[in-house]
């Protein structure tokens, strides 16, 4: 397997913190393959399959879907990625501690976690704004509140576990996209800080 398999970065943070926005820039500038677990799930929903229907109703409730689904989708997408890529950005996964363990056992260990911290007030503002045009079924206030709750209760422990192992880089995503990216870039430059 190519060098990317030794350079897996989990990109985590609350709903709307800017994972997708920042990953797009990193993949553009550093030749990383960007895989958003949420996008892969929404692609499955878009096929109209039975599985897609089940995923859609879980996502509308802000629930985390069973990890055998996300791991299968991610692993298939990783196998299809260009061999010349420098790394993988796994955006929005793992969302629960057992998912981190399973991914690292079944695929590879991650190099580090990039965690975007942001206040709920800012997240809510961004998601409601995006909801005006995104067409995302979960960008409505009722689902947003559920997504926040799931993040705090279930996904924060993943971040805390990597932080305890000194494998978590925390960057505030409260400032502008450019300012956040300036902080992000430092961690992808060679040599690292
Ligand atoms: N924006 C971004 N950065 C900004 C900044 N610095 N200043 C001002 N505005 C900024 O950004 C969100 C919005 O904010 C955009 O309009 C952007 O322009 C603006 P985005 O980059 O899209 O943020 P992101 O963190 O990617 O937000 P997203 O909504 O995608 O995060 P979620 O974690 O909520 O969504 P995801 O797609 O990962 O998951 C959706 C659902 O899928 C989950 O709720 C869950 O039900 C399910 N799921 C699983 O079950 N398992 C998984 O492994 C993954 C998902
Ligand atoms: Mg996203």
C-alpha cells in the first residue's frame, strides 16, 4: 500500500465546526485524500436503497449509524484512492470510542486527530445559515440540537482518548476560515512543529 496508509488523520469536531471546509484546503495543498464519512453516508442515502433509507432516518435523528456501515464505506473508498496520495483525511469519523478501536484494528492506526473546537452558538449559526441552501436533511434546528447532544455525549470521549495519548491537535475554529487554516497548515508542513 502507498504512503498514505501510514498518514491517516482523523478530523473531528462538533457539527458545523468546519471539518469539510478545512479538509478541502488540506487536500488541495498537501495531496491528501479527503473522505467524509457523512458524505459517504449521504451518497448511500441518495441511491434510494433500503440501507440508504435506514441511514437517512438515523441521521435525521442525529444518531450515529452502525460502524460496520461506515467502516465498510471508508475502507472501500480508501482502497480506491490514488496510490500517490500523501495521506488520508478521515472527516467526521470515528464518532464513538469503539469505532476508533475497530478502525485501528481493521485498517490502520491514525497518525493524529485534528480537533476543531468551537462554541455551540457559532456552530448553530453556521448550520442554520448553511441550511438555507444545503438541502441537508439534518440542517434544521430540531436535528441540530440532537447532533450537538450526540457530539458531547458520544463523540467527545473519542477526542479525549486521543488527547490522553498526546495524539490530538486542537485548533479553535471560531475565527475566519483563513485564520483557522493558517493554524492548520503548520501541522501539515514538513518538518512538523
Ligand atoms: N464555515 C466553516 N468554517 C467556517 C469559519 N471558520 N467561519 C465561518 N463559517 C465557517 O462548515 C459548516 C458551515 O460553516 C459551512 O456553511 C461553512 O461554509 C461554514 P463545514 O465545513 O461543512 O463543517 P463540518 O464540520 O464539515 O460540518 P458537518 O455538518 O458536515 O458536520 P457533522 O459532523 O454534523 O456532519 P457529518 O456529515 O460528519 O455527519 C452527519 C451525520 O451522519 C451525523 O450526524 C451522523 O448521523 C452520521 N454519521 C455517522 O453516523 N457516522 C459517521 O461516521 C459520520 C456521520
Ligand atoms: Mg462535513
